């Protein structure tokens, strides 16, 4: 089955620690995205990548970092510089051929930092 | 700056009671409008894409329509399993970030048996 996997489903960390969230897709999609979802707010874009070894900041990139070494993988690191890291993190992917194709989402990772 | 506003914030229906959800948008040239369904604790599930005013898409009990300023998601004879948060998102025509979705806050739909 094709799809997007995110791991782990739940993640707990102490304040001051960096943490990396995994995102893998086997849809052969070019573009991948990371969103953050907080209660009462819409999804907000953190980073996106249209091609391997290239990525752009979204609206709320501060305190986050990404890499795109393989087409299938787009890990997100939440650094200790992120002031409010507790949230639901969603990874998505889409075809990217100069046309607004729909994005498909993974199941999400809920990060709790105490 | 692109803006998407969804109303109502929450909607409670009886099973079989048809209704509509609204998504109003302000974008610098709409390239696409997307509807998603999200169940609690899960990732959004894609429903529809609309590209131009007058376009309509249907899937089971759901029908999405688009005008130049808003989109409606019509739910006909809903069932309890239609209960979810429905999200609307847009892509604008500007720049190189044509994959960048701007989301509304969602409408929480509850259908009672």
C-alpha cells in the first residue's frame, strides 16, 4: 500500500532537548511538507521541499530544521530554540509539476515537551 | 496575505438533517481550493479539489461548490460516521510557493443518531 508514515505516534521530551520526527512516503511524490497543528488554529506550514537536497522555510520555521537527502524521506528536527514545541505535527506529500495537486497527509506525531 | 475563514466553528446535526459548511477566502489569485476531513488524532484525509468558480464535485453524501469568494461543502442526509472536522485550504497563484496551502481553522461537525 502506498502512503505516508510518521513515527513515532507519540513523543515525550524534556525541555532543552532536540527531537527528530520521522516522515517517509512511498508515493513517489516530489514535494514534501511539514505542518504544525494547535487546538483552535489551522495547520501552519513549517518547511517544505520540492526536490531532493532543497527546502524552503514556511510561515513558522524558527526553531525547526529539516533535511531532504532522499526523495522518500523528510525528517523534522524540533530544536531547543522552539519556544512552544508541544503540538501535533503532520507530514504531507504531493506531486509537484507546476500545478496545485492535492497534498496527502500522514497520521501525525503528537509531541509533548515538559 | 492569504486568508481562509470557515463557518460555523461547530455544527451539530441530527442524522438525516442536511446542511452546509462555508469557506470564505481572500487570496491573490486562486489556483486551487481543497477540502479535507480530519478525525480526532489523525491526519487530514483529502476529499475534493476545486479550481475555478462554478466547479462542483461530489462524493457520496458530500458536494463541494466554488464561487469567486467562497466554497460550500453541502452534506446531504448525514450519518453519525460523517462526524469529523472539515478543513478548507487554498493555494494562491503567486511566486514559487505554489505548493503552499493556507488552511482555515476548520468546522467541527457532529451528527447525532
